[in-house]
C-alpha cells in the first residue's frame, strides 16, 4: 500500500511537535526542581525546634487536612485521637504560579535508618514524597511548640509547630534525590488543623483543614 507523501509529512510534523512539547515540559520541571532545591534562609525558631548543624534547602506551603478518629477512652467515654493523619499538597511560587512539589501523607517507613523506631511503626510515619522524582523522606517528631507562642508559629488554636527528624529516606526509581538526603523537617506557621472539640461516636472520622509552611533540611551549614 502506498503512503501519501502529504500524510507522511503531517505525521512527521505531529511527532516533532509532541517531542518538542515533551522536551519543554521536561526542562520546565527540571527548572522548578532546581530552583526549589536552592539553599534558602533557615527560619528563626526556638531552640527546641531548631535542627543545629543542618541547613534548609527547600520550602513548601501546604494546603490539606489533619484526619482525626473518635476512639474509646479508659473511663468508658469517647474522644478524638491526638495523632492525626496528614493529607496535604505542598507548593512553591514559580514566576507567580503555584507549582506542586511534594505530597504529604502517612505511610510505613520502607527504608528505615539508624534513628527509626524498632520495630518499624505499623501505624505509619509522616511522609513527604517529591512530585518530580518520587524520592521520599519519613520523619518523627522530636520537638514541638504550641501555636501562638512564637513568631514562627503565630496562630493561636492551630496545630503545633514541629521539628521532625528523618527516620528513613528513599531515592526515586530513576535515582531522584530531592528528598533522599533530608535530615530534618520543620512545620511552621500553622493555621487550623486542630482536633475537633465536639462529642463523637467510636469510629467516627473528621478532616480538619489546615495550612502550614514546611522546611526541609540537610546536613551541613
């Protein structure tokens, strides 16, 4: 069967346009990743949530929820659990546009380090995963200040501001390392997200909206 030269030329042009679009997208994503990972000023925070000897290299603003479950208490009543499960998306400003860089959730530590609890928590740990190269960091809380007690955590009634230490890191399947060397994570400028104060029934769940700034650190100053 003969091929129409005009149709063949159109196919070649379409393939070239698709290739060019993919190349532009790849370059854009690479630029965002590189820009996001540049050294930034470490925030001023109280000693209890400051990772001494580590440098902030990435900041993201989170929009999401803290998930609470109603559990039975020892006195026969019920109460909302205090260990909320996070679900959030982190963004950076890129030429005036909000670009997603990280997802935040809870998952079981798949690559525990020397600081990981033993045995690994089956309830999962706070997890951050890069939206660009799928590298991950798992972390646990090592420090806390109440919201409304410091300029880095100014909103009274919000969830606490935290320092979390890495208990596991993982490169992406193609060797991505954006979060593979994270040593500490700070949660600052929290707003909302506090546990409900209403009465509840066992098994009931509720999602509390929150925002926060997350700073990611690596070793060295």
